[in-house]
C-alpha cells in the first residue's frame, strides 16, 4: 500500500463511514498528524499499514484527541511490535536501579511515582545503549503544563543526508559505544557526566558496540546515530580526534532545520521511530503537573 502525505490525504473509512483517518504533514523536518482515528478501538489492516508507512516517511506520528485506558494503550502499541525488554543487567528508564523489573508502561511525570522530573532532557534515542535498542516509543499526554515541557524530535536521516561527502566517507564505517547513562548514575564521576570517554575514565560495563552510522531496518536509509550528551567513544581512534569529531557531529545534528518541536495537548499520543530520531524535552515549572505514559517497543540489532 502506498501513501502520500501531501496535498491528497489518505482516507480510510471506519465505523460505517462515521470517521475518516487523516494523516497530514507537519510543516517541519519530520512529523505527521493523525486525526479521525479512535486509537482506543481495535485498528483495521488498512489503518495500521497507513500508519506504518507514514512513520517510515515522517518518523514521528502525532495522534490527536485520544482517551485510552492502559490496556487500550498497550493494544495500540502492539500493532507495531512487542514491548521492549532490556537484559537483566542493563538498567533503563523506569527499571530498578540495577536493571530488571521494567514496567511495560512507564509513568513519565514530575509527580510522585513518575520518572524524569521537570528538568530539561538532552536529545537521545531511547535504549540506544542496550544491545538491541528500541524500534520506537509511544508517549501519551494525560496532563500537560501551561508552558514548557515541549518535546523536540530530530531527524537523523536528514542529518546524515546533509553531511558533506567527505565527512560521510570519514565516518561511514566507524563504531560507537554509547555508555548507559543509568550505569553512570550508579558510578558518578567527580567531574560530572562526560560527553566522551577518555582513557582516564574506566569504561562502564556492560557496554555495546554499534555503528555510528546505522541503516534503517525498514527504509534502508542511513542514519547518524548519535545522542546529544550521552557518554560515547568511537572505537579504535585517537581520543582527541574522536572527541573533536563527536563535538562536530553533535553541533551538526542539533541544527533547528532537522527538528520538530511538539507543544503537548491533553490526549496527544506521539509514536516515534527511535531508529531514525532523537528526542529532547524543555524544562517546565515543577509547580505544574505533567503526566505522560510511555511504552517502548523492541527493535533489532543495529547494522
Ligand atoms: O518528557 C518527555 O517529553 C520525553 C521523555 C522521554 O525522553 C521519554 O519518554 O522517552
Ligand atoms: Fe526518551
């Protein structure tokens, strides 16, 4: 099935013609808006295929005006894959500090029982540092602050495409270790969170080696797979060269021309591709309430 998200929106009739699925382009480097779909209900084949195609093209889908119980949210996610589960010795967001016991639905909130608080979050791909990272995540907005707490996604395929040919050649075959920030929290350094591991810093374990430039498993596009502030190391290169290259690539991918910033409304569900994007969040006033629920989907080993 093909889908073009431009002037002619895709239309799928459901509920005896009562509602029409519409997927509209968001005017930014990535993103599409989904309306006319009740995601609390079981989906039809045509709807799922249209959403998957739109995700492949636009990397981020924003479902508007949703109201889902937890079981319905889990069913929606399950059309796109199974829930991400980390290895027992790899702590991730929402797991107990040493790994394991990760809930299927993670409460992202500044209220008691939630994770990630109210501070700014640097741009990252969920579970990037695990052996088999997540294919995508869904975040459902239940309570949102009057200002701040916006989430920005970065199009890493566009960031790769925009690199000059010399840089593309230079980095195409490099291997990257992205160290687990949840492990770093358990082993803090007096110097804070490093942006690049140098030989004087003992490596965190376990770690995984992945390509710096990965291939999207569904589109075949090349992706500059690097987070904004995660502790990284390019394997087998001089540390000074590696650190300078990473700084340069980070400055490149953080350009606003690769980004879409989402201002949350209650009832938004955003489903994004962790294999093609980073996401960051702006800070918000801790006196306000922000409550979202997140499901991450399992993925495949990057290549
Ligand atoms: O709070 C947000 O907007 C994003 C949080 C986040 O990084 C996540 O849920 O994976
Ligand atoms: Fe995240």
